[in-house]
C-alpha cells in the first residue's frame, strides 16, 4: 500500500500549495510544531481565540485539535472550530494528549470525538487505549504501554469513530479499522524531545490537507517523521541538537532520502 512515488508527490504538493494548517494546540509545543510545519512546506496558524475561530477556519486547509494544555476558552474554541471544519469538509486531526490522566481531560476528549468527528486521531498507546475505555495506566503525555498492545483498540476506535487512528510508538500503526499500515522508521531519541508526538499530529494535518485519502496521508506523514528522526539522530549529540537537526531533515527530505531510508 505504501508507494514512494506517492509520498514524494505529497511532499511536493505541500511545498507547492503551502496549505494553511490551523492549530488549536498546547502552549508547550507551539513553536516546535510551527517550525516543523514551515520545514515541510506548510503554513501554520496558531490561533486560539474563540472570536476569530470562524474566520480562521475559512482560510484553513486542515485543523489540529490538541488538548495538551487545557483551559475552558481553548476547549470552547476547539469545539467550535471542529464543528465548523466538519461542516466545511476540512480534515480534522485530533491529538488526545494525556487522555485518561484526569476526568476532565477525558471528558474534553470525548466531547471532541462526539461533536467534531475528527478525520484522524493520533496518540500513543496509553491514549488510544484510554479513548477506548480500556484500563491502562496513563503517565500524562508519556505512554506506559507498547504501541502493539493498543492495535486492537485502535481498530475498534477507528470503526466506532469512522476516523483513521494512528498509534505512535517504537512501531507506528495506522488503521481504518480493517487495513493496518506499519511504520518502522524512527529513533528512541525522538522520545526525549518535548512535543515530538504533537509535531507528528501537525505533520499529519499538513499531509491530510493535500491528500484526501486520510489513511495514506497519515501513513505518509509518519514515514516522513520517522525518517527525519533517524537521520537527525545520526547527527545529534543530545535532545537539544536532535530538535535542530530534525527540523533540518524535514526541510531537506526528498524522494531519494525516502528511497534510501524507508524500512519495509
């Protein structure tokens, strides 16, 4: 199902079309995700104000809803933006950061699922399991469960929500409830950089803005993330330089890079 020519085509389309990705995201990662979107060729907007959500969605090509740092105003903005985006057919990528850690966080995640109907959901294994109401231990934004342990829950969640579900981990799993695409590229040092998962969500949104096949868009994005992470880790001396080199690799990635580094 994975075709290098199609991945390369998606990257070229992002760079040529510079899709606007509207992010209602957490304060910790805004700078990181904005720079990652710029590196891949997209145009990031970080707008949280309820009064301007309608106008922002009017110019957006995709929407990111990320619940990492919650407050009521942001939650209201997310729900309104999600509803408008759904009405307009704009792809919505939902990142349920830390869902299951508190009752309020879980309530907000459920409201987004039910009211906004995301196109794609990306989370670590603990988050995906929590969305499926499967008992697990949540460590906030970190996963205490290997990604393969959440695959069945991801399939169930995909079927129930009619969304593509991405489980991030040592191996990434992307599913529509039936088909499953695995991505083996990546590096453990990526886990030491704050917001790398949130960055994956934003990159998925960039790909979903130019590829209407959400399963392939999410898969292509995760492959690019993994390859960029592997190449950056070869140059990095620690998590600080890892972040810098990761952005550089995103900026320079091309068809040959993918051909030389993609893992079967």
